[in-house]
C-alpha cells in the first residue's frame, strides 16, 4: 500500500471515531437531561388531570408510593408509575 492509501484509511478511521465520540456525547447529554427532568416531576394531588407519556388522559384517584391510580372513565381505573406522568393538564 502506498502512503496515500494509508493516509486515506487513517482519515476515514479518525472521521468515524470522531462521529462515534460526538454521538456518545449527545446521548450522554440527553440522558442527563432526562434524569434531571424526572427530578422535576409535577406535584400531584388527588383530582388533578394528567397526561401520561403514552398519551392517556386521566384524573388522579389515589397516590401510592411510586405508583398512581388514574381514573380514565367512571368505571375504568389504571395504575401507572409516577415516572410515566408527563404533565398536569389545565
């Protein structure tokens, strides 16, 4: 192999390495933001209308530790994790 071919291979290698390093940095930053936003969960109380990350609307019926019972309809209730609550609905 000539010097020119080796140079091309090295440039391709370092370009790929830089791409992976930048991608890993972005993923780490997104994960840190997600963890930070989990710490800022909305304060919930019985009767609040909420939306889950799955897009389900409901009213908080009961709060038990890390889970919440949502009243979806008059006779339909659902137990979800507190982490799955996206936001309060006004």
